[in-house]
């Protein structure tokens, strides 16, 4: 009986080792098929083959590390917002040449608001001053005067994360936009607490907006 017991334990141990080995092989295969667990490797895999390490970052090669804003300011009206990988890259081009030969400025010194992040919505000073603040302009960070009219629909016309907290003159104005559209296309309330841009100065409106299911 003791011999049979030892043989049974031996078989169990051998089968256990086989199962562990097969599981390890399966994990390796899955990792290789998915590009590994390295996010950088996955990012490189998603770019086309012609996107070499020295290729300029663009909408076609969004994960490239090389980006020289001056390369986009020397060809005149040759580039559009769709050519850039992010709003921050377009803004860098606008900063490099506030003359804006590519017409990237959406108004007030901010380029290509509709592009995805990373984002840089700090206005280019010269353009913001040149744009001015007319009597009919919507109240915003560029036109913060209380007497300016305010229409929350203005901040929804682009949708899809086009406006940031830095575009508003006060927290109350950002909250008015969230109340108008609780779907929050601009992601003013990423924590889904019903309060938009709580760190903004000026008049406050911190009565939470009831948010639906994500």
C-alpha cells in the first residue's frame, strides 16, 4: 500500500508540473500575440511600418517621439488640424508662428480645439489680444467681464472634448454648461460628481448636476 501511495503521489506531481508548463507556454503565446505587456511596444505596433524612430509625430504616426513645430510653419497654408496627432502639437505650431499661415487658430489664440489630447489650451497671447472681446462675444476666459452674454450652447458646438476648464471665466459658467448637457461632452466633470471645474475662480455654483449612468 505504501508503494502504491508513493506512485500515486509521483504521478500527481508529474501531471502538476506538466499543467504548469503548459500554462506558462500559453501565457507566453498570448503575450507575444498581444505585443507584450509593455505599453510602449503596443504603441509602436499600432503605428504603420513607415513610421521610423526619426519620423515626425503626426496623425499618421501618432506615437512618434520626434516633433519640430517649425517644420509645420514654413510651408504656408499646407497643414490642417487633421495632420496633427494631438491638440498640443497644433498649439505648439501656433506658438512657433503666431502669424498662423496654416489657419489653425479657432479664435482667441487656441489651435484645433477638436483634436484629442494631450492638450494645451493656454491662448497664444498675441492672438488673444488681437482677437479682442466684442460686445456680442460669449463670456469666457478670454472675455471674463460679467456684462458679456453667456450661452452654454456655445461651448457644446464642437462637442467631443473640445473645451477645457481653462476656457471658462468662472466655475459657475462651466457648471451652467454641465447643467445644459449632463452627458458632458467636454469632460468638465471627469469624476462624475456633478460639479464642473471646481477649482475655477469667480462665481460658484456647486449644486451637483444629476449624472446618468456612464
